[in-house]
C-alpha cells in the first residue's frame, strides 16, 4: 500500500495551527504582494504528525537495524553528540558574531583541528569542506596550487587505482586534471609496475584510499609514497576509511601530503538524509599556506593577554596563499560539535578500540561467510570491511542485487553492492564497531539462509523484497526523473 500524498489528506478549512490575535498594530500590505489562493494542503496537526512519522518508519535507518553499507561507515551516532549540539551556546551562535563573543565555539573548532591533525599525523587542518567529495576537491585544488606556486605547471595528471570510489576521479576532473587509472594486483594492492610506468613530471599526484575499498591495507604503501614523491608528485589520501586506522596508523607519518576526513563516517555525525556532512582537509607542513580559510588559531601574542583562567584568545585567519573559501562561513559547525564530542568521549584508548573492534567485526563476518559467499581476497585479513561476491554455487541466476533486496525481508539494510567495480557482483560489508556479536550472528545467519533459498527457490530471492512498503523500484528512473516537489499535479 502506498502512503497518500499529504495533499490527498487535505480537507477544506482544516487547520494545523491556530494563530493568536495579533497584539501589534496591523497594516495593509501592498495589493501586489497579496494573493487569494495558496495551494497548500489543509491538514490537522495530528494528520501531519502521523503522516511524516509513518513515512519515516518506511526507512531503514541505523537506529532501527544493522546498516552494513561498506565504505560509508554507518555506525551508531551516540545521543550525547545531539545533546551537545543542542546546547544553546552552540546552537544559537551566529557565524557573523564578533569572534571575541564566540570564543567557546572557536575554542571547540581549534581543538577539533588539533585532534584531527594528531589522529592522522598532519600539520594543519581546515574544517571548511562540507562532505568527503568536497574535501577531495579542496585537497586537489591545494595540490595544484602547490605545484603552480613552484612554477611546476605541467603537472596535470592524477593517478587513481581502479578500486577507488567514484568521487575520486570526479573531483580530479572537476579540478581540471586528467585521470589515469591504475590496476590492482592479485592481492588487492595497487600494481607497483603500473604505478612506475605512469610516474613522470606531468603527475600532480596519486589519490589513494588506504585501507582501500577492497578492505585491504596497501602492503607496499611506504614504497608507493616514496615512488610518487621521487617523481615530484604528491600523495592524496582518501580518508573515508579512517575507521580502520584510529590510534593505529597515521597517514601523515606514512608520508601522505593531503587527506580528507568524513566526520559523518568515522566520527559519528549524521549522514545523508540525517543532515549535512563535514569533510575537513588536513595537509603536511609544506602545503599549509594553500589551505582554504578561515581557520582558527591562537591570536599571536594573546598568550600574554590571557585571562585569569589562562585562556588565550582565538581568532580566524586565512593562510597566505589560500585557494580561497570553499564554503560559506566556517563549515558545518553543528557537525564539528558532534565530532568533537565523539573524540572527547572516546579519548585516545577509546578511539583505538573503535578501530580494533571495527576490524575484528569485519573479520568475524568474513570468516563466517567466505565458505558460501566467495571473498576474492579471503586469504588475507580484511580491515574494517569485507568485499564478498553475490555469486553462489548452485544458484546461477541469483545476483548480488537479489541478495541485497532479500536481506530487507530479514530486516537488515543491504550492504553496498556493485562497488568496488573491480569485483563482479560485489557485496561490500562494513559492520562497524558498534554492532554486537549477537547482531553480527543474526546478519550472517540471514545471509546463509538466503544462500539456501537461492538454491531451493531462486524465485523467492529474485522477486524480493516481499515485506517492504514498496517492492523493487525502478532505480534508474528514480535517479533520472527525480520528483522533489510534493504536488497532486506534478505539472502544476
Ligand atoms: C564516502 C566516500 C567518499 C565520499 O564522501 P562523501 O562524504 O559521501 O562525499 C569518498 N571516498 C570513499 C572511499 C568513500 O567511502
């Protein structure tokens, strides 16, 4: 059954809110600003509440089910993050306020910059970008600016492994670079020979995800970094997979020059429909002058002006050769509060435990499924995610998509599928550290049960989902013909 549109609930003269009599003088408005009809639904408050609450229940969310969407790190978002973001001093602060009156907010952003730099071994962080892809674009512009500043204008190529997330080539192309794809070797690493062949003085850099999207730690990462540096290129780290590395390895110390973080993945701020993201960018010392501003710093000399509590003054600054602003104001501040809270609640030991448990959980799933669902890199330990294949012995017609859809009947959000592109029928599973062994067992049991169904009654799997409010959608049409506006007559 399809939920009615809110317009279909409309009944003439029904009201959701009654406005009080005005207690200020009333004025006639210019006639040109007035109109007689406004096609809004006329509904009561209870109709609206029930309508949108029901719609929200159609969604699978991290608050209702395991959401093992590989590479996206859909972990539980602790409620204390929300409590902190709602503190009036944070929620009501205005970006155009005199920074002297917003010192608490600047202090928080300064600390977050420092924490992120410390966690991944970089020199300076800008909190400006609003998402991972936006952070990539920012970081690549910083790399270009660095080369140009040195008069090295021929560097227009970006090398990107074939297992990369689609945003990597997209961001590089948007920044005006030519993308060169590098193959992976049989163990899921970047192919070193292909890398060497492509390195020359036209390379801007290498854009690499580590652990990569096969869930594999690059076994030759130090050599890879050295080869790129020796050729005069820079190394960009896609930090979307930092969930495997917290407190264990620091990309900046491995030699990466730039990296973005996805606060909405690793640092438990809401994702997608749950709100705006945040994709801070970190750089090594030699790139700091090119970062977008404003960035928070301790006001030079203010250590001497500090108040009785010994607190210095914080101020905004924009680096000398900055690529400019990447976003209005100072980034998605509400997300900074949530990520800061997450880091403070966990501390150093806690963050290391996050990654250890994320990796343990993924390996547990790998060990339990790999005899049924082929895992191309199954002879290695995976990091925070495992890439299996929806290709089952004895069920030639059943595909990864069918298995993903059938999982919804078992009340699990499907894993990422058909990505990475290098693995046919990929099912990319990232359980995250926030799941218990009981939940992981239920999920694996569901996967194994589906494998049995695929052999005995493939039609059941191929026509899934059966228990959801909507069945299989025309995904291409849903993406190409977006209906963003709720009207009874969409043409109106
Ligand atoms: C999610 C992701 C991105 C893009 O991040 P967004 O915040 O979704 O823009 C880039 N690379 C990898 C590996 C990712 O998982």
